[in-house]
C-alpha cells in the first residue's frame, strides 16, 4: 500500500473532474458532504486540532473544489480520535466522524494514504487482530505496534515503555500467555466466511468489485 | 426486587486478564449486590471499536456487531444487550440505528450473517451498563444497598467522549452531563462538579499511534483533577481509564511533572460502598493504587441488624 493503484486509476478515469460525485459514490456517508454550510463550528472541535493541516470544514470545501490529490493524501483525517465533538455541534447534522473515517478508508483503498501514517497502520492492525480470532489479543496488538518499524526501533520502544508493561503485568492486566494462545471465538470459521461475504458485497455495492477491498 | 436479566457484551478489554479485567470484576460484584443477572452472549466477538475502520470498511463493521445481536436474540431472547465498554456500546448502537434505518444495509448484513448460520431479526435493544443503573434501577435503588458511604472522598467525574457523544445518556447534555456526579453523590462522596475536563477526549485509540498528542490531553485531564483537589478520578470507559492512569508515568518523564492520580471505575466505587473487599472491587488491578478507596474497602462495618 502507499503507491497509487489500479483502483485509483479507474476512479480517475471515471470521475476525472467531479471529485464530489466520486466521494458521494465511494465514501461512507459521502452524500452528506454537499450539506455542509461552511459555518466553521467543526473546525474548532478536534482534540488534536493544531495537528490537522485541513480541518473537517476545509476538507469539505476542498472536496467541492475538486482538490482530489490534496484531500486523499492528507494526514488530517487520520488525526480523528472519534470523539464526536463535531457531530453533536454541527448545525446541519453531518456525520463528520464517519466521513473522516470514510475518506481515510477510501484513500487507503486507493493507495493514496500516507504510507507511514501511524494511525493508518494501527487501524489496519487492530482490525486484523480483532477479526483473526474474533477477539482482540491485546498483547500481540501492543507488540505489533512497537515492532512495526522493525526490530531495533521496536526493541527501543518496548524498552522505553517497559515500566508500563511491568506495571500492567503486576496489576494482572496484561497476560503474557496471550502470545501463545489468547482469547478467541469458537466459530472462527463462520466469522471468516461472514466477513469474506461482507467485503464481497461492499465491493459490489461500491462497484469496486474487481478489486480486493481487504488488506 | 425482581431479578433483572441482560445479555452481557463484556468487550475484549474486559476479558479475564485483559487491560480492563478489574472493571469486569467490580461489575460482577456490583451486579450481585443489585440482583442484576448478566449472562455473557455465547461466543460473542469483538466489534473492531472505532479504530478498525480502515480495515473494516462499512459493512464488515456492522456485520461484526450484528453477529452479537443475532446470538443474543437466539440464546437470550427478550434481553437487552448491555455493554460495559463505551466504544463497544457506541459501535453497537450505531450499527443498530443504521440497520433499522436502511433495509438495504439490513439485507446485506443478513446475507453475510448467513455464512455463519445466523440471522438478525432487529429485535434487540442496545444499552450501556450506566443506563441500566440509572434507568432500570434508579439512584434511590442504587443507594439502598450502601453499607459504607464513601465519606470524605473528593472525586473528579471524567465522563470522556463515547459514553457522552453522539448518543449519550437520555436527559443529559453533551457539554455537562451530570449522571456521574449524581452517582458519586449517591454513594456519599463529594462530586467535584466544577471539574473542567469532564468531557475532554483523552485521545482514545490514538494514544497508541499518536502518544505525544494524546498525552497532552491526558496531562490536562489529570492536572485539572489536581487543581480541584481530587482524591481520584472516576470514569465509565475502560479506554479512558487505561489511558489516563497508565500514561501518567510517561508524562512525568516527558514533562517533569509528578502526576500520580488514581483512576477508578464507577463500578469500583459502588462495589466498595456495597461492602466489597479490595479484591472483589478490582482494587488490586491498578498501576496507581487508589489508596483512599482501598482504606474504605478494608474497613470492617458492623453487621446489619
Ligand atoms: S459544523 Fe457542519 S456545517 Fe459547519 S462547517 Fe462543519 S460540517 Fe460544515
Ligand atoms: S470526531 Fe474526529 S473530526 Fe470530529 S471533532 Fe473529534 S477528532 Fe474532530
Ligand atoms: S470496543 Fe474495544 S473492547 Fe469493546 S469489543 Fe470492541 S474492540 Fe473490544
Ligand atoms: S475519553 Fe478517550 S477513551 Fe474515553 S471514550 Fe473518549 S476517546 Fe474513548
């Protein structure tokens, strides 16, 4: 991931200069974007506000202005903490949180999302970890996050965080045996079949069916 | 009081030896006292929380939640699904509302569920444990079993985001929800109602991917509790609890602060007020020990006549 892919080329050809329509068709809750009245209320709502290069308000404006590259390769959507501050304040009731997640997901599917964006990696890892057995394995998840940049960086981070790890271990809140066998669902095969079907249906609905949505 | 029964969705963080296992311990103790029967949904699965979006997309996320609903409908008919984790509750509520509103999404969801031999009939209610306490039992009912009022404890009620927005608890405002303070007062402790960081986001799942940005949020949340002379922070959300408690030592290293503020769950306060010993109230599960709460928990109360 990271390099623009076939899906991106197909979308470019299809929507050449109508990015708003592309968003409405392929992004979760994208049909809401045109309802934004640019009041700016959401712009001051994000907990990581100073780190958003483009606030949600700006992103909606850029979508209408057709700034496709800029929006889809932006780090901003990945700064969303799902705090729902914006949603309860927006006078037009836009589901802003979902649109931010939806844009980020679409950018990721097209291969346009910043490759090293830590929240992108974390999001994928979380979903993968949770769907593999049906239950999140917290230890593997944490270790996976430390080691995503490679062995040396991972060891350094794990070392820097060791106080926290030992603290949790002592408080019986981290189970070292999860590394071997963690919590899991009994019907994992059923869950995997069910999810494969869900990806297939979503690809069909978004008319992206030639492409594998997962991964 | 008739026994109340619910289909329990504990969530992955509350599993045995998960990061919030002491939440589960205290919820069990509290429910026993209140005669609430929580039966785990057989073979329940994780929902992917708010953070799994880039991998899940839309439908797969709803399908994961709907699997739990279908299992609850089948095995625990007529019982509301009750979550203790704010993120589980929010995700499940969102799925329920979305499926109720769209027959297409509902049909697609059931097409996928069929692969696991399941069908969702759209009959479940989805609720947070706090709603059960406030709406089904009520503050008066919650006060009845108290044997040790939490006198002298000053408590900053940290509601956070996801039990508050976008759904929230019925009748509460988004800016200043009062239920946690009321609960604290019901238990005989002092609620610090002027605590400014009540609904501030701690960074949520981004505490892992964006630690510095989140720790800045957490620093504000803890320092404000100190400003109001709190003995401890209390919260209804397992991720808030973990984030706000665990990262204080990192913040101290980074900013030269001396944060050492205990963070407990509402259910731990209740368990202690109802006479639970420290272990049954999950008080052994902390990185920063809630000493004053432990002191109350070990006190022996004269037996009731
Ligand atoms: S608050 Fe709503 S209407 Fe206002 S700028 Fe943001 S999205 Fe647009
Ligand atoms: S939910 Fe996301 S977009 Fe909305 S205020 Fe929070 S961080 Fe900003
Ligand atoms: S929100 Fe988190 S704790 Fe709750 S089930 Fe989902 S993944 Fe697990
Ligand atoms: S305060 Fe933090 S952990 Fe709690 S609900 Fe909000 S984002 Fe989640």
